C-alpha cells in the first residue's frame, strides 16, 4: 500500500492514481463478478499483453485492492479476487457502468 506522503492531496486524484488505467479498470470489472485466474483474464481482456497484465495485477495487489491466492496444487493454481478494500470500488465501477449504458442510449437516439 502506498504511503500517505506518496499520494496526491486530492482524493479524486488518489483514486485515479490507483485505478486510472484502462486495463486496471477492466481487470476490476471482471473481478466484481468472481475470482479469476491469470489466463482467464488474459483471454477475456483482448489486446492486453502478458507484461501489462502482470504489472497491473502486481500494482493492484501492492495497493491492497486485490488479493492473490496460490493454491498448493500441481501445477500451481493462482486466483485473483477483490480484497475488502477493492470491494469499496464496487459503487464506483457500477456508476461508471450506469453512465456508459446511459450514454449509449443517448447515442442511439442521435
């Protein structure tokens, strides 16, 4: 988790610094539904590279927004899920979904 002195003064800027990338938002969108494995996320998020997915997951985990669970199996199974802190993002992402749907409806009427 980042230290307070490393975060912007503005709370909106803080949130954007944590989840502001396209890929992080789409990863969180998926994790709202259920835990996902790395390969599932990579297949579902068309266009994301393995490096960007790995970096995004590591960043979200380091910031305490997601959890990474390694199951002691052969081969090892790893699942990513929202943490309790990440669950607090649910209303933000739901509001974004609602806005997107409303915008699409308006666009259809044009």
